[in-house]
């Protein structure tokens, strides 16, 4: 029969505590930091609470393990601990004061399934891991803790068609993390579950064989260069739920011929469609207010573009090198057009109200102009 080693608790002398009903509340930690395993009793009395600011601003603190029997955490109890990465909470904790983990930027909570601590982590969007659940060794996905669940961080399989599960090891999949499928040229199709709310930077960058991806209505953001260089993509529908598309998200998608952008999108970010040489048309949503640097640079197949009322600026080289562009309709709301916004568009006619920045831009750059009624 093996003997289990006894845990090494932090010395009681590292804590000050006051008597309360049922035991003691820790009011101050004075130890050296590092990994702190709080003792279940101090002075023979059960520890029932971690008091207000008890571990506040402890830069040397890295890990804290709170014993079973503690029921409450006070205001800012373990807050502003710059190097804190882990706090283990017992199932007995039911009460949380004001922001007990405020500004603990790298913190992951370790909580028991179905406890108030898990509910608190989800409500406050603090990354957490469930105690007692181990990763599925048969899963081809690697994950990391995220607020409300886990993020996919990698794929170890070799399948061409990948269906991402809605949950892994009992945790909801809420994100496709940065670089998760980067450079996986064997991928041809990916199905994303409705539990996912974000697609991270470079998530599918360089997946040259990817020809089909279904983005669900649950997704609200697409990260920087998320699909850069996915030359096999020919079309993609971005759901109305998406309000943010990071810069360069579709840069170099040379096979992309059409894309549906969502209403609610405010900015077409820099480099978003740079080098999408097969893109023949795009409908810019009425919600867009800015078209940034090189947003459509080098989209040689783009024939027409209608910029909606509400857009106020067109950035540097936004449509430069769009050699197939024949008409660009620009509303009176556009007050700022970069000097080289349409550089190299030798066949374009600008359509806009007279006596507006677009009209002056056409005159300055010797471009054909057609007056429209605002």
C-alpha cells in the first residue's frame, strides 16, 4: 500500500488572521510568494474566508491553493498580483466580494465542475480549468483555457475534412485560437460549431487547399490574417454576427471571387483583401465608415465598387492596382481620399455628386468623372 505524501502548507506565521463565526479570516499574507498552499487551520481554527486585500499587490505570488472549508473571498482579496498564473478554489467557496482577482492578467482559475466558482469564472469571463477532468488522449485537437470554455490551439490529425466539436473533455469550444490550423495544406473543408465566438489571428493562414469553410452565426470576430494565403477559397459568407474583421484577414486569397460582408461591420481594415486577384465584386455594407490602407490593393478583377453613404475616408492605396476597375461610386459623406487611393486604376470613372471631395479628387488626378444626384 502506497503512502500519500502530506501537502506542504505555507507556515501559519506567514498569515495574520482574525476570529469570526466558525473560524478565522485571513487578513494579510506576509510570506515570500511563489506557490502558496494556504493551511486549512490557523491557531487551531478553521480558515473560513480570505479577507479584503489579503493578498493584494503581491508581485512575487505565482500560485495560490485555497483549502476546502473556505466559503468567501473578500473585495480585491487576491488582486493586482502581476505574476499570478493559478488559483485553485475549493467547492466550498460560495461568496465572492468585489473583483477578488482584479487585474490578475495571466490568471487561470482551477475550479470544481458545477460549483459557484465555475459559475463566477464564466460570468466574469476569467479563464478556468475544471478539476478532475483530463484531456482526451484520443482527440486530435489541442486546447487552452479560455473564458467560458476552451480555445482550439492546434490540430494533430491529417484529415482533409475537419469537423470541430462543440465540446472537448466536457468544456465548451468557444474559440479557434491563434495559429491553430496555420499552414495545414491538406485541409479542404472545416465545419465550425455554433459554440465558437471568435477566430484568432493566423488561425487558417497558409491553408492553401482550403476550399470550404462554414462560419456560424455565433462568431463575432475574425482575427488578423486569419485566412491569409488561403488560395483555394473561392467564396465565403461572413455572418451578420461578425462586427470585426482584422487586418489582412483575406490577404492573398487569389482564388476568392466573391464575398458577403456583414451589416454591422464598421471598418474594412488595412490589407483585408490585398492581392485577391480574382475578386470580381464586393458589396460594402451601409454600416462601414472607413476603408483603410490597401484594403483592396491589387484586386485586378474588381470591376465596380459602390461605396455607401456613411463612409468618411478612403485610405492610402485602398484600391490601388485594381486595373480592371471601371466605375467607383463615391458618396458625399466621403471627406478624405488618400492621394494614391486609386493609383494605377487607369480605366476607372469616378461617380459622385459635384463639388465634393471625390469630384475634386477626380479633377486633381485627371480621372474621368460622372456626376450623380446625392
